[in-house]
């Protein structure tokens, strides 16, 4: 398995795609290409959403 930084970089590039249909196609291809990394990617995603959002200070 590759390092987490490489996985996250690839997924961030996919998430930056504006067209949802192309994004879905890329996600499917990524999952088919790296099936052993899908659980790691899902774990990272769930962990990121479980963290509370940092508060922003308005000045």
C-alpha cells in the first residue's frame, strides 16, 4: 500500500473536479485501480468529517 499522503493527494485532485459525472467516473476508476486502499481512504474521510470544524474569528 502507498503512503497516506499520496492517497490523499490523488483523492483531493479528484474532489476538485467540477463536473460530477466525471468526478464519479474518476472515483470508480480509482477504486478499481486501488482496491486495497479503498478502506484506508474511507477511514480517512470519516475521520476528517468526525472532527469538529475549527471556529473562525470574525474581526
